[in-house]
């Protein structure tokens, strides 16, 4: 174990300098969700690919409906239907003077037409008052040769979605570094892309250590507690964008722990352990991993003390033939979660290939009744609730690293720097936003 006291920034820099983004792969669109693009996606097909109607109505020429009103409607001959998915009117047919074509939303604007009048601006071919809806093709009274009365004039290109009005060939659809979410998948599909080149979502294996740990749902026997860390950190890894695997708690046996971790390496881009990194007699993570990789250059786990509270004991290094990064976090629930936010989350996002790997930070005013105290020389992270409107942050719970109930209420971490031993109500401080 390193005797040097590391700062929070030194430990994080050490982690991020060792973690490399995952190699890109080509994935089908559904599988690319949550991944980061590694190349610009350029539009090859205009969107929409043709002029089309944004309404159910009639495709008309402007001159034919000029001055139209309910009292003096424009009476037009209906020459056919154009439905979404059609190629248009029958071959050779165009909308000529005094003519109109029934058209559905999304259908291509027929040759000769200059605008679309919504069906509500017409009698719908009934010869009566304004229509409220477009009749079905089979029930259209005017058929392909009836008449329609138009009650309003139309501006050129009214209710027409122009070809390429969304994106044009050569446009940049998505830039490298974009996260592929549902809207991005929709855009990629709309421009005809079935696959994209991305960095895959990192696979994170999370395991807790400790013979005292029971699984939720089991009956607690004397001296045991439920394993909450592995559940919380697995969820946190998924929230960060990873594919996370939770391993049931491992008992305090170095050989078993070492074997368990080695078995997990086949599905891990990063391993996270929690517990067993302090100075107790049963801190098996240190016992199991301190000497890992001594005969393999670049391997091994370094256990160190950080100038922070909570989360003083930390471990970091690489394990296995692929030098898989391993972060060993403290076992206390708040310590492990704070450590995850500060160190593991940025590592996951670095593996994804993201440039901004940190949670948002803001300055906020402390809203509380009495001063906060902090140990000299340590950076303290306190749970808090942030009020964006007021620009204030309020501490929740105490400083104890086992107080997990307050963690569930917090949406921010209050940061008290190493040189601050007391923070008065109304003082301004840095806040890390967790939601």
C-alpha cells in the first residue's frame, strides 16, 4: 500500500491516464443505443425525399382557388387520389387548370399542384358545408371524377413539406462524439442508415466483499447486514451508460475473491469492488489483489490513502491478461457511492469515448442553521439538496459514511476544499450535481 497521501485530483488523474476508450465497432441501430459515435454521419438522402403534403386535403393550383370563399367557392374537378406511399397520380396525369387531387398526409405533391388546401377548407366533395374529415377512399363521393368546393384561397406551397427541408444530401446529420439516443436512432433510420460505427457501452462488473453481507430477501442472522453497495453501484454504472453485471457478495476469503474476479474478467471492461480496502484484519481485497500482476508488467493494484472524506482508502490498478482496470472502493455505503461518482463514473465515460466525463458543477450558497465543519487537509463531500431557482444547497443527513438514508434524498454533493475547516451559513461553495 502506498504510504503517500494522494489528493482527489491526483487519484482521478492516475485513473483517467490509464483508461483508454474502447475500440470502435459497427452496430445495428437498435444495438447502438447509448453508444458514442466515432465518426461524422453525413446525409446521403434528402429528408423528406420529395415534396409532400402536411395535411389531408386537396392538391391545387393557386390561381384556381384565388378569392375562394364559402359564399363563392372554387369548384374543382377531382382527378384522382394520392396516398402516402403512392408514387403520385396515375402516370402522365398532372393537376391542370380547374383540377384538384385528393391527397393524404405524407403523400407526394402531384405534378402541376402548387399547394394543399386542408379538407376542412372544403366541402369534402359532398356538396354541403365545410367537411370535418377526409373520407375513406372507398367512401369518397366524388371518386376520381367528382367535384370539390374549396372555401378559402391558398398561399403558394401552403401545407407542403419541401424536399430536403429537414436535411439535405451532404449535411452533417450527427457529429462524432454524439451519444446515440432515441432521437438520434430515429434520424439515422430516416436517412437510411442501418448501422453506425460507435464505441460499445463499457461492461462493468460490480462486486461487494464481506462475510457479513446477506442478499436482500434473505433472513438476517445476528451480525449480518444486507448488501446494498453492489445494487447501488450496479445501478449507478447503468445510469452512466454502461452494461453492468452485479456479482453476489463474496465472503472474506482472499482465494475465493481472487478466483471470482478472474472468472469475471471475460465479461469486464472494468471491475469495481467495494469493501476490504481499509486497515482491518479481514480486508481481503488488499490481501487478494496487492500482489496481482507482479510478474506482468503493467499489472497490479495499488492501495492508497486519499485526502478526502468520506472515501479515504482507495485502490486502483489493472488485473488479468488484458490489464482490465480495477477500482477498489471502500465498503461504507456513502463512501462507496461518493467514490463511484468521483472516480468510477469518469472512468466509464472515458471508456465510452466521451470528452466531458464529469458531473456538472455549480456554485451555490449554503442554506442551513449552523456552520459545517471539515477536517483540515481533506476535501469533504457532503450530501445535499440543490435548489436551482434560489441557487442554494442544503445539507442532508450527517457526515457519517454509513448514513445511506440521507443519500437517497440527496441530489448533490457539497464540496468543502482541503483548506476549509468551517463553512458558515450563507457561504458560497462548489456543488456537484448528481441528477
